[in-house]
C-alpha cells in the first residue's frame, strides 16, 4: 500500500517537473530579440559618416548574434533611424524608438548638435544613451547619468598631438587656419595652452566660415610669411581637400599638420597629389597591428569588401560593448544597472582597451599615433 | 450661399473642431502626438503664407525668413536675455512684424518675378546673418536648451507646457485664434477691400483705396503669424538651427498653400495635413520625399492650379446645383 | 573629429572669409599690393562664371519672358554629368566637359517642354512656380543619385602658373579665356548670323516677328538651349576649383539674379558688366572687409537696385 502511494507520488512529482520543463523548452525556441536603437545620419550632409558607422554596427550585430546572442541566447536586433544631421529629426527618432519600438537603448549620433538635442530626451526619459561619434565637450557636461561617449574630445586628442609637434617636428613659426565654430576657437586655446611661451610660435591665425570654397587669400598671406608649419583646424574632408589642393596650386610648400582625428582616406582621395606628405595624429588607424584590430579589419573586409576606418570602428564598438554590458548586467531595461556595468569594467575593442570615466567619456588605454601620407597612403610616422 | 449650405459648412467646422480636440486621445503614443504638434505648426505657417499668396496674390519665396526669425528671436530672448517664455513669444511675433513691415514696404512696390526675387534675396540675407552672427545665434551649431513654455506666475503656480499632449492643445489654441482672426478679416469690410484690390485694382484705386497700404498691412500680419509659428516650433523642440531658414521652409508652405488651395480658408489646413503628415509616414525616404513633393507641386500647378480645396468646393457646388433644380421641380 | 554643424561644404551661401589678425612678418605694403592683384584676379574669374550664368538667364527672360528659377540646376548638371564621364568613366576632362554641355542642352529641351511650354500660352506667371518646383526636383534627384558628399572634378589644368605678381592655376585662366571667347562668339552670332538676327527680332517684338513668318517656338527652344548651355559651360569650368554638391546651383542662380537685375533684365551687355562687377566687388569685400558677409553685399546691391533703378545699369525702362 505505501509502496503504491510512493510510486504514485513519485510519478506525480516527475510529471509536474516535466510539465514545468517542457513548456519552457518550447517557449525558449522563440525568444524575443533585444532591440537596440541606432540613430545615424543616413541622408543629408553627414550621410557618408552615417553609412560608415552603420557598417560597423551591422558587423558587430552579426558577430554578436553569430556567437549565440546575449541574455540567454537572444538575438540583437538593430533598429536604424535616420536623423538627417538635423536635431529635430534626431529627437523624433528617439521618441519613435522609445514609444513605438519600446527600447531603452539608444546609440548613435555623428553631429554634435543632434546628439545634444537627443540627450535632453534620453535624460528626461531615463534611457541609456551611447554617443558614437559626436565630440562636443558640452555633451559630456550635461549631468546625464546614463550617457556614454565613445570618441575622445578634441582636447583629448590635442593632448597627444600638440606636444608631439613641439618635440618631434620642432617648428619655430606656425600659421593656423581654423573654421569659425566652437571647434576652431577651442583649437586656438589649445595651441596656446600646449605651446605657451616656450613652444612653437603661432605667427598668424586666420578664420573661415563653414562652406567657404576659396582659401587663396589666406593661403597667399601664409605663403608670404614662410612659416615652418601650417596647422589646419577643420573637419570636413571636402574642405580639407580643397585647402590642400589650393595650397598646392599656389605653391605654398610648408609642411601641413591636420588637427588630430581629421586625416582619413576621403581627404587623401579628394586632395589627390596635394595630400602627399600631410601629417596628422589619431587614436585609431586601420593599420594598427594588434590581433583585435586585425580580426576586425578582416571581418569587415569579408562582409563589406572594403577596409574599415574610424567611423566603422566606432559603430562596431558601440554595439559590441553595449551587447557585452547587457549580457553582464543581465538586463535590457534596468538602465542604472547597465550604466554601472559600463563604468565598472574594462572593454576590449579594435583600438585597444577603454574604460568609461564618471562622466561617461571613453578613455583609451592605448596610444595615439602620428600619421603621414606617403605615396598616397596613410602610414604611421615614427 | 444659401442657408442649407451655410449650415452644413458650420456643422463641418464644428465637427472639425471636435475631432481636433479629441485627436490626441485617439493617438495615445508620444510619437504620433509629436506629429500632431508639427501639423499644428505647419497649419500656422500655411495660414500665414496663404495671406500673401492667396489674398495679396503674390508669390513669396522667402517665408522661411520670418519663421526662422520668430524662432530665433523667442529662443534668444528667453534663454540669453532671460525673458519668461510667455513674454518672449509675443515679442518674437512683434519683431517678425517689424521686419515684415520693413521688407514688405520695400518689396511690395514690385510685382511678379521681381517681388519673388526680392523676397528670396531678403530671406538669404537673414539666413546669412543667422548663420554668421555666431556670438548671438551660435551659428551652424544650433541654439540649444531653449526654455520650455511655462504658464502661470513664477513662485505661485507653474504649468509647464512641455509634453506633446499639452503642447498640442497650446498650438491648437494658437491655430484657432489665428483662424478666427483671418476669418473675421476676410468677412469684414477690410476683407472686401482686399478682394477688390486683388481682383480689380484700377477700380479699387478709383474709389480712393490705396492698395499699397493694404498689401503692406496684410504682409505684416502674415509675417507675424509666421513668427508665431517659429516661436512655437522653438519652444517645443527646444533646439533650433539655421536649417530653419533654408529654402525647404519656404518651399513647404508654398506647396501647402498651392496644393491645398490658396485664397481659401480650408486650403491651408489640407495642405498642412498633406505636407506634415506625409513626411512622417515616409520617414526613411529623406531626399526622395522632396522629389515627390516637388513633382506633386508641379503636377498640381499644371492640372489643378487652384488647389484641392477649391476643387472640392467647386465639386460640392456643382453637386448642389445639380440637386436643387430637381428639388424645386425644374426639369 | 568635430562635425558640429557640418554641412559638407554644401552651401556656397555660407561663404565668407574673415581674418582675425594680420600677419606680422614681412613687408605690409608688398603684401597689400599682392593681395589686391590676387583679389582682382580671383574676382574676375568668379565674375566670369557669374556672367556666363547670367547671360543665359537674361536671354531667356528677354525672349521667352520667363525667369527660370531652375537655371542654376543646369550649371550644377553640367558639372555632375562631366563628373560621371570624367571621374567615373575615366574620360579626359575636355571630352567629358563637351559631352556634358551637349547632354545638358538636351535635358533642357525636355525641361522646357515640361516646365515652361505648358504655361507660355495659358499663364506665363505660373512659370515662376513651375521652374521653382522643377529646380527642387532636379536638385533632390541629383542628391538621391549621388548623395550629399562633395565630389571632386579633376582637371589637367591644375598646374600653377607663375605670372609675376601672382600664382594662378591654368584652370582659372581657362575660365577667363573660355568666358571671353564665348561672349565674343555669342556677340558675333547675334549680330551677324541669320539666326542671331531672328533672335534679336523676336526679343524686340514678338508679334511682329511672328507676322513676318519667324518660327517663334523654334526661337524659344534655341534660346533656352543656348542659355542653359552657357550655364553648363560655367559649371564644368568652375567645379574643379572646389567640389561638386547637389545644391551648388542654388547659390549660383541667386548670384545670377543679382547680376541680371544689376545689369538690366534682357540685356546681354548688362549681364557681362554686372557679372564682372559683382565678382570683383565680392572679392575685394572678402579680402579687405571682414567678410563672412560677402554674399550679403551682393543681395543688398540687388535690393537697392530694384528699388532705385529697377531697369538695372543697362536695361530699358519698361512701359
């Protein structure tokens, strides 16, 4: 009698256990994806950068999903929105991602004005916001508890480049051409700060409006002064290309140093032979000789049949780091926990190792490189 | 218009109002409400340009100037100078009006293409000033952190009009007021004077009307409304950039008015509906969207130059005239 | 990389050059003279570009009575078509340019058919809006196809030439040469050939010309093609100086309007005088005045002229 009760009870228990396992196994077959919002300029003046960053994003998603996904085998789903380099569109995109797609994870941002607008919304709504490309210092100063910025600010980049110029190139006189924006003006201060009284002397400073196409007046003025170095603070490859071409055309032969972070293959392409010998510095080049970078470059070339550049790397970083952080934190909705995870850990990326400081700024533990254009290619200058 | 038609029209308007009031309740999500606010602001823009294109009868290609100016003026006054938003918005409207007076006084001496080019030139000058006076407007970087609209007395009670829902009603009130203003002017002796000037200028002059003064007056009203739209825009999105002065914001109101139906009261609303809602539905289309819009405008000019609203009105009228003979027993 | 407010060099209306401080090394007087010469030279070059664009605009207005708001787009299309043949297909610059000009003239036939002809009978004032809409279509279509990133157009004439006071590239000299030759040829054509006389007759009096059997429609088409052809020439010549972008026509057509009003609507000599004047004025303003505002000067001139002397420097007063 007891034996049969025991057997009966055991069967019931076994049955109950099975009943619990089987539905979970069945449900587990169709796991909801983890939605990550990516807002980039896919049309409009910054579309080139948007496309590049997006390539990195797509590659990262593919890698993460290929390795089995996150948060218990769930696939990462990228929802891409176009901000058209327009702050209002960026805001609309955030609202759409938040309300219609129901995600708390916002990444992207190439133009600083767009990121600035977006972060107001993400701050008020308590969303996680990873700023992929935008560099304006103001972005980091908004007291946003869940904002993270991947690119170093220009001041950070200058911290390497300007002393390097003073110590390695040792120019006595420098002429400075800058764009009439916050960026340009900060550059003027940076030169003063790093070179001060004992460093290279800035003998001429000329400003131009964005969108200008004829720089020959400035360049002729510079040429007459026969400086040892020409330092250029502007970001748009088309502008840089035009300036380099026009300098070449008027026979202005001083060595040219582009403010750090601004040398890329578009500049080389647009300037043609005028790019030869141009100098710059950057925290990432795709010829970096590390295993992580080599793998990244290889995977990118496989997927897109072309090598990646900085934008692609940043896009890749944004999704790779976020995915890992989500996995480690074990949640996609607890924004505070994800933020803490991001801040408390070191992250391995193609550019080296980075950590986030209290304000969310990514700081590379790797080294900046000086660059020079040789035979039409960007190479590392020793 | 006969009694029945007038009643019908009043009922339609009343229904329209009810629908407008209830819309945000139907559309609960913040994103759609966002679109509603944009629609409201576009209504204001269209109503304002309609005065110039429909009632004065000239094509202005520089309307974006007043839209952008209103936005920047209110933004700068409230953030840099420290005005409460409740004061900066009317101030921006006044500033737009003053500029409208200046430009209108100069430009309205000219007609047709000359007028169009002049408005375009003025708009360009304003755009250049806004873009280049970086110390005041922060130029291409855009002007951010514009204070939100706060109703009430500081220190006593404050009602922040920031969410899409509240802002929609705010804009609705503005649209309602502007509509009432235009409606009353159109149906007043002044409105009849405008009509006379537009249709039979020599005759109007012969009875002592000075068309120039009336045109300038209309122009000023139009620019003030455009400035109001700009200020509403600035305090909703709380960022503004020189994009707002670009040809796009002169072209879109023009399209709204031409396609919707210039010189009518309904036209601007139809146009705003089309051109505010469609872009959001075609979010990912970007530049192609403009190609469609411009093609649409071109097609409208060729096939339906009077605009949709007028087409509808003509259609209804034809339908009515077809009905009445039978009702009256005519054969 | 700061991309704050970066418009990709899209908008020439954001032109301007502001000097923050003058150089302290070197002899100032020599620099001033050098600067003046350089500025005059630059001014002439860009002025020639304005002239080419304005002549087409003014001819079309004088003969068809249409102010073509899409004129700038033909300037832009000339450059882009040359880009397709030159950069994408590798043809030599001169060949691509000639092909581009011919193709753009062909496109203008189509354009005239769609945007202008339907209104010439009915309601010529509508051409204002129709050409405006057309310009938006063309500009955005180009942007859809080639994107918004500035593109290069390379020319074999980029070698700098040392000419005593200044160094100019051959391309800039080419602009002056081609411009001057083009204008002279046009003048000769109008004055001495049969077709030229027909065109002038139509400009003077349409009805009378039709009465003596001139095919007005053919005159329209020819004028339109010639006008846009000139704009395309300007496009292929000027584009290599900096970059191509979809909205480059917008800025150019505005300058074209300024020149046309300055010189007098429907006056070719006025367009020439006005174009060169505007170019030099802008260049001097850019060099000596703190001039982010050089475009503002152009537009202000436009407005002043419209108000004080609407017929322009060389135009006739309309009845």
